[in-house]
C-alpha cells in the first residue's frame, strides 16, 4: 500500500523559511519512473504545483516560485523535503505531497497518490 | 505563464450527465488529467492520459480530448459525485511545468 504523509510547522512568521517533509511508504524513490511532487492549495482556492523530484534526483520547480523553493530527497529514509524561503501571508495554504509513477514504469504519469496535506499559516 | 481554463461551476440533477471542460493551448500536445476533491480531503485521480480511468474509479467517469479542450464527463451523476474537479496538464515549453486548472464545483441538485 502506497502512502504519503506531510509534516511541518502549522504556523510560520513572515520572512521565515518553511521546511516541510514528505514521508512515504510502499515505493522507492530510487526506482525508475518514480517522482514525488509538492502541491499547495490556499483556503478556498485552486491547486498549485510547486516542485518535483525524480528517481534520478532531477528537480523541477514552478517558474513563478523557483527562486524560493528547494526540493531534496533522502532515499534511505523515504523522505522528500521542500524548503520555501521568505514566507508571506499569501503562502498560507494546505501543502500536499503526491507521487507520480511514470508510464514506462507501468504508472499513470499523474499524481496518483496524495498525502492528506498539512495546513501552514503565515502570520506574525 | 500557461493557464488551463475551467468553468467555475456546473449543476446537474441526479441521473443526468455532467460535462466539465478544460481549455488550454497546449492540450493538443500534452495529456490531461482530472482530479476529484471533496471538502476537507485530498484530491483523487479520476482520469489520466485524457481518457484512461484508474482502477477503482466508476465507469460513469470518462474523459475526451478535442484539440485545445478536454472534457470530463460523468454519466448518471450521483449525489456522491458532488465535489470540486481539477484538470491538470503541462505546458509545451520543454521545461517540465505542471499546471492545474482553476477548478469546477459540481453541484448535484
């Protein structure tokens, strides 16, 4: 069974750096075709893709946020970490991590399994 | 930046067919995916590669592609289908960049 779980602070202050951890099970991020991504959703608003890391450690970022984001993985711990610098109240959102299993690996190439999300509020 | 456009809301009566559209200039060249999100829950994948249905998703969910517009069709809508639906795709810039539509609220009357 594939599961993902996000963890991190519920509240950060403006200008601080946010660090979120996605801990997953049921697959390995060293397996060809596997990727983990971060996606966020402000209250009452749409989903927004943030970043992705793949099995080869290639990293991709949202064009609008790439200067503030860093994604990394620890394959031995089955974890993916996202850092976002210079947090602002507009960054208040539920942050999700989700898996992509590529078509060549017998997957869907979609965000097929999601974590439950973690709500992060930015306020002084 | 690339955008996918969805209608904010669609309403249907139980048993009717709901159609939710998603428009984007890169859709002729990029697959589309659809997610269902109920209040307080994470999204669930309901359609991938324009028309494919993951295992466990009811047959009443289907997808189609007609160029720059893709459509999610829910036939014989049930009360439990009331949710927000998001399309997702990528632009054609060559640099991986995943994009979500603005979401459509499906109301079952």
